[in-house]
C-alpha cells in the first residue's frame, strides 16, 4: 500500500500548485500553457520510444471530442472554478468522478447497478452536501443557482466532461488499439493550443512574476503529467484498476493537508463529515468488485 499512498501523495499536489499558478495567470492562459507544453513533450517522447502512432485520419471525430471536451472545456472550467474557491473544496468535488461516471454509464450505456452500489452512490452524493453548503467569498460574489454556486456548477460540468472524455478514450484505446501515450499527447496539445488561441483572442495573455510561474509550472507538469500518469501504469502491474480507482479518496485528503499547510486554508467539519461519507460510499460501491478481483502482490516502493 505504500506505493498507492505515494501515488496519491503526488497527485494531491496538483490542485494546490494550480491554485498558486492562478495567482500569476488567468485560467484560460494557464490551461493553454500547461497542456501545450505537456502535450508536446508527451508526443515527442512517444516518437522517441518508436511506438506506433495509432493516429489515423478516419478517427478525427474521436480526437476532436477528447481535445475539446477532455482538455479545453474540462480544464478551463476547473481552473476558473479553482480561482473562486478553496483548493480543499476543489479537491473533494473534482474527485466525485466515480459517482458521476457510474450515473453516466447507467443513463447512456444501460449498465446495471446493484442495490449496494445504488446505496453507495446515494450515500456518496449526500456526503457532498456539507461540502457544497460551504461558500467562499469568491463564490458569494458570483452568486448561485438555488444553493449551488456558479463555480460549483462549472466544476460539475468539468467532471461530466471528464467522464465523457474517458468514455471516448476507452473506445480509442480498447476498440481501435490506439497508443495511450500519443492519444494523451494529442489531446493535451490540441486542447492547449485551443486555449492559447482563446486567451490571445480575448486578451488574457498577461503573466505576473514569470520566474515563479515557470518554476511552479515545471513542477506541475513533471509531477502530474509525467510521474503520476506513468506511475499509475506501473501500479497496474500489481493492482487491479478497480482497486486503484477505489483509492482515489486518498487524493482529497492529501490536497486538504497541503492546502492547510501551504495555502493556509481551514479544514472545517464540513470536509471531515463529507470525507467519511464519501469513503464509505466508495467502499460500498466498489465492495463486490474489490472482493471479486484479486490484488497481485509485487515489490512496493
């Protein structure tokens, strides 16, 4: 389990670092710079490894969807929401993906859920209520729809966009046998270029304190876009995807710790109660799968 904890300890740095970067650049520009650089490097690395490209023109519609929805829309909305809410809150809300993905599969792909899964799904959804009722000054200024703020709604759309992108990517990787490395590189680079064009068009191109911005950006790309994503692939040699997905609840805990220590954000009872409910909900949702799929033991790091 040490390697799993290490993975999420690294993943947990992404949102607090992004919060720091938003102090130097607007959300659209931040999306453009990060994704263009990461996408270019991933694509270049793929060719140096002499992997099959997997890209074919006839699949352009799939790539258009993962570029526009999976990167451009998703990250612009995420960074805009993060610019108006605490990183702790963002960490918990963005990790609602397993619950949204389950509903997405049930509605659009008619995948059946057991009673236990429905109960876990419901408990998980209810557990987000204490987190949603918290409201930062940035959120209050923008107003809300019913009891949900506009940044929260933007983040919900970003989570839905992520689920949709994962569905399209699965078709490319599993059904059409495309290269995972190049697919990620293309979507990041394409989405990043679109964001840069948008930032240029609307005049959001100003960066303050370029040295600090460059330093934090380099850390974010290396840790999140390269180390963490590669580490996940490595861990799949020893653990099932179901188990790794279940352990996603660890990321918000590390995000909360980093945000409290480095950003001075408060960990209130809302997050503690919400975290307990979310962990129980995830366990109930994955319980049958966790029992059915053995975990292969390997050298832990």
